[in-house]
C-alpha cells in the first residue's frame, strides 16, 4: 500500500472487498465496523463494474480516519483482507460542509440511482410497498437487563435487514466471542455467545444502544438461563 503521497484526510478508501455482498448490506456493515473509530458522515459503495469491491468512508475527524487506516489494515471482512488507505479526494459531504463542493460526479450519482432502483425492484414483497422501515418489534424491553449474568446475550430491536455477518463484525471485536444465533421466524432478535459472563458483560456495555440504522438502537440483555 503506497500512501506516502496521499495526505491524511477525513475520508478513507477501502478495496479488496467481497464483491458478492449486496450494496446496502456492505454499506451497513462498513458503518458498523468503522463507527468504533468516530462519527461517520457517509459511506459510499457502488456495484458498477468499475467500482465493485471498493468503498469510501468519510469521518467527521481526521484522527478517526487515521486510526481506521492504521488498525483496520488487512482486517478480514467477509472472508477477504481489506486494503485501507486515505482517499485521494475529500468526500462530497465534507466539501459541502466546507462550502467547497463542486458538482463533478453526476455520472456516478446517476449510476447509483439506477442501481438503487434495481435493488428496490428485487426486494421481498413485504418491503415492496415503499416502506423501508423494519417490522414493529414483537418484544417489549421490560427490565430484561435485570437478568442475572449469562455468557449469552439477548439482542433485540434489530433492523429487518440485519444479518449474522453484520452482527459478527460488531461483537467479535470483544474477547471471548464464540457465535451469533438468529431465528429466521422471529426477525429483530439474536443471541450472541461468549466464553463467560464477564466477557459478555463487556460487549453488552460497549454496544448497548448501538444503532445499526439511525432508528434502531440495539437493546441488549443477558439471556434467560
């Protein structure tokens, strides 16, 4: 990786990504993974032939981008080691905030619009009515956090689109992680197992209320024994 000629900035460029992952899942997983370094302003990932396997993440601070470049180099992501470096140019969201934005990527935006329409047409019937909101959660978080410590965590209020791979990216950051279990018949919940309840407690405290999407803070409690 040659980054000596690219000055540090708020945006990072990621390549060698798994091209089989759907765009929206990829963007959401990248957001989950990189939000540990700081506030993310934007995640850009396109599935056009020239841009497959690539993405850009824009942070609010240069230090967050620097930490991400340093710590996530060769991180295994969907079975492929990521290649991370500073982006050559600032992201649109940053130049707009600075007042220096120049509309020079109309073609890219058009391609993204076409791709989005194609993906919307392929969504399941229960999401084809124009609403992208997840189904109402079937649970009511009523004091679940008062359960006695357990090495298994019970995760609630997950968005409809959440996958086990996305959760694994989040929870395997913490020591003792073993596995994710999801129930297809009950979307919105999952179980995460650690080696002991001390390790599960650390993960629960770190990720409580983490938002996979802006409208869906995770509710984490110890599973019933």
